[in-house]
């Protein structure tokens, strides 16, 4: 065997010994993640657990409550819901939440009792709720960082619930159960290398994911090259065999040839998940897009509108959010069954924002860019569709004549931007979602077809990894005897 082939064999072997176990765990954890995602508080859970909002208790306008925070300017987001049996305003400004009691106008100061009250609805069978505060733990990565410090509430209920309450607003912001946490150790934690000491630091974690997946890609690519080079279809080996190997080596050879391409594309797409070197990075829906779509920031007049009339029309109200669309104020109302858009003046439910209003709001996001197309779509396209998350239809899709092929989607029933696509995100959709999750078309992602396909291919990849680990272990044992 030539020296270069020998070097490739050695590199393949030692890469396999070094990261083969991690690749095996990636395949196994991928199957777990199909059914148990990383903990998150869903809209449906909020519908079930939020306490009813009694707007008759509101004595202070949102504007006066905002003034009580002592912050300049105007908030980006305003919500009103019930915390510990009292109405409270929640303001988002400069990436931070601040809350004020709507019945007294005083700033909300968090306590253990408020945390227990907010968590109690999510653990109805609990006799005790033990409270402590955390800034970060294994289950609080992601969007809840805006609510730190967090009140961690442990319940002695049958589910073993651990609940997280915002240290800024008093709202329940994340829920976990004993089963969910256990499965996540075998799923998301391993798959994303989500170990707290590492994940706490964003860039080092990103570099670890990027370079381990790159090393795994090289491992499999070398195996494919060597496997093809050792395959004989015409001039066969002794006994008519196409492979020179026997036993575990033969299994590894044939599994590599059979599942190697799949494994290569899977590792490559996993590498793309952290946008290495900012390749295929996309801005998504930006704060500037949302502001332009709203027709400008909320105003003093908007925050001075009383929500009292809404409570008289909607008796099962849970939450109100102030929402501007094309320069006009609306309320987004949440109840036990759905979220709906209300006229801010009458409180009446609006079936949808008129298409011309929605189109005008969308054009404002790119005022200098001509439109290529604008249409209401009632079913999925390649970049806006349901898979793990249900998408709302119909939506207005607007495509701009821009160099990056910007496309925006807006939901007329909710009056909000719901998706963004450009050239980079479109490429990423096919190279990541397509290759990593077999998310190519509706017929493929339909369940249980998708489950069977993805799980079966993960099992093949795991079998390839196991055979490589066995061979690597045997090699290490042989070296230790010398």
C-alpha cells in the first residue's frame, strides 16, 4: 500500500478512535430529539396555565405605568396579564423586561411568593413548591435569558416539575418535567453538546460544535475514499469476494459504503447549523422590519388607551398585547382557546387585516425596493410550512426585487410578520433542514413516513459507528499489549 494510502488509513483510524463515540451518540440522540425537544413553554401551555385577567382591576394606564419605570423613550412591547392574582403591565425595551402593577402603578418587585403563585398552575398536584434563584442552569438557555435572574421552583408533584419564573415580570417562562429532563440528557444535551460549563460561553461552544462536526465529516469522507478504493467489482478477491475484509471489518466496510453518503451529508448539514464562518448567515426578521411593519413605534396615545372595554366583551381574557400595524393600534388577545386580533377602540374581534393594509405595511419594510410578487397563499410553499411547528394559513407572501431575493410572510389574522427568507436562508433550508432532517417535501415529512425514514437512517449510521468503535477498541488493545 502506498504511503499516502497508509497515511489516510492512520488518520481515519485515529479520528474514529477520537470522536467515533460522539458520532454514535449524535445518531442516537437525534432519534430522541424527534420526540422530546429541548424544554420550552408553548403558547398552548400558557393558554392552560395563565390566570384570568380581570381588567376591572386596572387602575393605571400603560403610559403611566411605563413612566413609573423611570425609563426614557417608549417600550418596544407592551403586555398586560395577571401575576399572583393582580394585573400587571410588562414592558420590553432595549432587550430587557420591566413590569409594573396595573392596579397601583408601582414597580413589580419579585418575591418567592409571587414565583410560587405563578408556578402553581403548572404543578396542580404539588403540596410544596421550593424556590431558589438562578441566573443560568441546564434548562434555561435560549430566549429566557431576557428574564434573568430566574426563580427556580421545584414541585413535589408526580411529574417532578421544575418551573422557571421570570425575575423581572413574575411570569412563568419555562417548564420541565422529570421525564423531559431525563430524555434531554440523552437527546438535546448530547446532540448540541449543551453542557452548562461550555454552553454558558457562546463562542467557545460554537467553535466546539463547528470543529467536532468538521472532524467527523473528514473521518467519514476518508472512510468513503478508502472503502471505495478497497472495493473490487470485477477483479475480485480470493473466493470471489468484493471486499478484502472479514468479520467486523467487513461489516464496517459494507456499512460505510451503504450509509457513508448519508452520514457525510448529515454531518455536513449539522456543521451548517452553527453558520460556520458566517457562511449562509441570514438576518431573519429584524427589529427594524417589525418597526417598519408597525408603521413606527408605539406612542403615548397608544399606551393611554384603556383596555376596560375589552374585558366587558371578552370574559375569558388571559392576556392583552399592544400591537401596531401600518400605523394603527390593535390588541392581540389571548384566551383559553386561541389568540385573536381586536379593534383597540371597540374591542371587537377582527377576522383579518385587509390585504391592502397588510401589503402597505410589508412594503414599508423595503420602501426603496420594487415588488416582484405579492399573493395570499393558503397552503405551504418551500420556505413556509408546517413540520414540527404548525403554521397559520392563509398568509400574505411578498417577494422583493432585491439582490438577496428577500421574501416576507405576514399573517393577516394576527397582523404580524411570521417568516423571512432570502438567498442564504433558502440555501440553508435545503442544506440543513433538507439534508439533516430529510425535510424535503410534504410527502416526505408526513408522519409516520418521516419518523420511519429518519429513525431507520439514524440506526444505520449508529451501526456504522458501532463497527468502527469495535475496530478502534481492538486496535487500542493490540497496541497496549506491545
